């Protein structure tokens, strides 16, 4: 399952509206097939792995990060049917599929064909991997990651607005890796006008993975090469976007936090003090300090050169 999860990451930010799934087929303790959901959502991970395994799939075990789909589509057959036809004898899955077109029917179809099914293996990691798809299914919008790069005293720029560079090259490279894993990047009008950002991916081999550019503005209506939305809640509108990265300034960050639309927080902190600079956040609507507690859980922390990265997830009951 660890290998399947790693394969699933190859499709992250490239498969919407389908989930980024990974699949590994094992026979007699040897991997005979590997697959992950391809760009645009097809072929599915199981179809890719079965094609590689060929006849070796008969009698094998398929480890897959999401329940094999049960619905047939003009773009391809149901993966549960493919697994049955290939002679798979066991399926190990991390998560059930919340899509109403499958939602347990894939498991039921496999078991009815005599295939042993094991559920829930490394489920939390799979939820994190497919957070975009799962958030869209549960909340009807993309999964939102907010990126903040600050000094030790919480500034994102000097008082005159200059901010190149607060963090070092390793942190900036990691930020570009994050860009490559999202369908879209969003900034506000201020960042757009002052910085004229390209919002591309500047890592060797990943240049083609530049996400859709989204501009948040209530006054600008049409910008060539950009998708414009008027308010944070409009993020549900861009098509084929399940993972969105918010990179805008303090106003945009605060607006998304105030609307409680941030699911994941990337906090890059440089070992510098600015003093009197521009703060990372403005008012986010907090009226009681007690309400600030219990909302964020740290899930990762690492050193990136001289800078520190901390990753937090919003704790929600509904997702």
C-alpha cells in the first residue's frame, strides 16, 4: 500500500475531476503491475496496473488506494469489472469511494465474484493524498492550501512592500513542488498588479505542470490567461479544480481564513526579524481567543536549509 500511495502522488493536481489513485498488483510476493490515474482522470490506476501485469494478474492481489469504481463510463470500463475479468483473487483498499456512482458497490461486486476484500489499510494517508477529491465530494469545493512565508516576527514583506526574498532557495524550491501538486493557484488583485506573478513551476522536469491561474477580485472581470472570481466562496466555480493553492497577500489570506475555507496551511518561517514590516494576516473575524484553539493540527515539520516548514490541517468533523 505504501507503494500505491507513492504512485498516487504522481497524479496529484492532474486528475480532476477524478481522484488521484495508485494501484500495485502483487503475485507470489513480486510486484507485477503498477499504475496511477493519468492526466485528465483516465485511464484509471487499476487499468494501468492490469495492463502492465497482463496474464500475471491472475491469482494476484491488487493494492489500491481507493475502492475500485463500479460505474461504466464512455471513457472506460468499471475498474471492479476489470479486476474480476483479470482473475484478481484479493483486493486491499485504503478507502471506500464516496462517489454515489460507486459508494460500496465496487466492493460488493468484487465480493460477489469471490474476491477477498480488505478495507481501511493506511486510510489516513490515503485521505491526505486524495484530499482534493474527498473535499469536493463532501463540501462541493476544492481542497484549499494556504501558503505563508514569513519572518520570525510574522512579516511577509518590508514596510515598503519588498519581499524578495524572505525565505531561502530550498524553501522556494519546495514551494514550487507544491505548485506542481495543485490544479490552480490563487492570488489577489494587489499581488497581481504589484508582482505580475507568473505562478509557474520552475523545477527541472516539472515545468509543464503549471497550474491554472486564478485571480480574486471584486472589480476586475476579465484578465487574459486568468480565471477571475469575485469572492473566496466562488472557488467552487473553476472547472476541473480539486486542489487550489492560495499564494496571495495578507488580504487574500485573511479573507480565506475568515470564511473558514482553508483546509491546509503551509507555514514557511525564515530565521530573520524585520520589525515594522507588513504582517502576514489582517482581521480574520476572531472575537474570542478561545475560538482560536483546537482548529489546527500539525501534521509535518521539517528544516529546509535555514528555513522551517510547518504543515497544519484544519480539524473538521464534516470532511
